[in-house]
DNA sequence: TCCTAGCTTAGACTCTGTCTAATGAAAGAT
DNA sequence: ATCTTTCATTAGACAGAGTCTAAGCTAGGA
C-alpha cells in the first residue's frame, strides 16, 4: 500500500480509482514530478484518465497538506509527496537534476525580528543551485 | 542616470533607446516587477515598444548578471535589479506582497559537504512565507 | 555612402494550467 | 433495491506567460 494513499485515507475525501492511481504514481521518496509526468505515468495504469482530473487531484492533495507544490524553475510546478521530513532542494543549473537536501540550521532562525516587517513568518524554503557531477565535467 | 544603466554600459552591449527605457523602468531598490508590469511602464515613455523587446532585453540583462530573475509564486517571473547586496525574499501568502530581507547567516554554510551530492553549489536563496500585517488582521 | 551585424516588431505559436457543461459514480435515505 | 443528492470525471475551450519567426530597421564600420 502506498504511503501517500494511507495518509490520504485519513481525510474525509473520496478515494476514487483515479485518485488512487494518481497517488500511487506520485508516491515515493525523492519524487518531484510535474503534472504532465504524472499524467503520463497514470495513463499507463488507467489509459482513460483525464488531464483535468490529474490537475484537480494534485491541487486537492496540496490543499489537504499531504503533497508539497514546488516552484523550482519557473516552468512547470512539481509535486513532492515527502512532507514528513523537512527538507530543501538542490538543483543543477546544467541539466535540471533535483536532489533533496537537509540543512544543519533552520533558515527561519536566521531571520531576525527586525527583518520580519510585522509579518507572521510561517515557513522558509531554500533553493540551492550549482552544477551536478556530470555537468561539472562537460 | 539610472544605476542599472550605468552597470549595463560596462558591458559590450548596444544601449538602444528601447533598452534604456526598460533599464530605467526597472531601476531602483526593492523592485520586483513582472515582464508585463515593465512593459506597461515602459509604454508610458515609449508607446511603440514591443512585448518581444521587453522579454528579450530582460533575458539579456539576466544573462549579463545585472538583473536577477525570481520565481516566487509559480506565476510570472519577477525581475530584481538589486544584485549588489545579497538578500532574500519574504512573501505574504494572503496578498502576495514581497519584501527584501537580510539573514544573519549565509544559507550556503548550512549545507554540509555530505549533503552536496558532488555538486559544485554556487548559490542559495531563501523564500520566507507568511502573512503581512494587513492580512493578519483580516 | 554602402554593408553588415545586430535590434525591433507584430503576430503566430507553445506550454502550463484553469474553467465549463455534461455525464457518471457513490452513499445515505426510503 | 431504488431514489436522491452530492460529488467526481471528462473533453474541450479558454487564459496567461513566454518564445519564436520572418520581415524591416538602425547604428556604426569600411
Ligand atoms: Mn523534495
Ligand atoms: Mn529583491
Ligand atoms: Zn547537471
Ligand atoms: Zn498580505
């Protein structure tokens, strides 16, 4: 049983066959698919699934707090089922490869009170950029 | 004379009237306009300027390293002429207001070697999210 | 002046994502 | 079991952001 499916069942939310296929497609560690990649993979299991359902379902999973929506590159959004362990992302400027990374310190602690401008700051995410081993060589 | 225009003149890059208008529109501290906002403002000074030129010019300024491209919200990219002082961004989840912020520690230092996966990590940017004073009240 | 490289332009095009209106499935009530 | 109501799914139209193309236009060097 997919871990994401298990988490979704805890919510008052109909688990339809389409939603199950999307959740199983998206499940796993270090997964950062775009909506269209999820549609492609889901179509292998359920060829008649529609694009609108994939988009609707991903938005609902995000609203339920069980999936994170990432804007890493300004192109398509990516969906990350790994909400358990707080983590950040390291992206290769050459090929776009994305890795999960963990930091020593919580970035929220690095923002002093007089830099908060009266905001109730809830979250901080770091995007690290550089060149992956393959792209360094070439 | 706009500071951004001054910086751009140091490059081997033709300073046409269109490019000057775009650079003067984009110049300033704490500026984070979208391409369409820049087009609107530039049109007040030069009504016949084209959308393609605005997009081309912004991409060239980014390639020259004189302007930063920000992907803060997954909608339109924003352009930031403030490359001098390293800074990060604080965004209101309610209204989208964006503030420049400065951190105590460099986030690059919080990524240990065994979390770099062989990458040559060049840059780290933090996006802080929360509610601005206005959005907290309502 | 002429030539050439590079710049600007309108509009077509692509990609990503949302919306609509109709159909279809699920679950509680009877 | 059937009805009823609510919610989910679907195809396709639509919208926003950005890129590309082909043609004409400048600016500056020979
Ligand atoms: Mn991740
Ligand atoms: Mn800024
Ligand atoms: Zn790479
Ligand atoms: Zn706000």
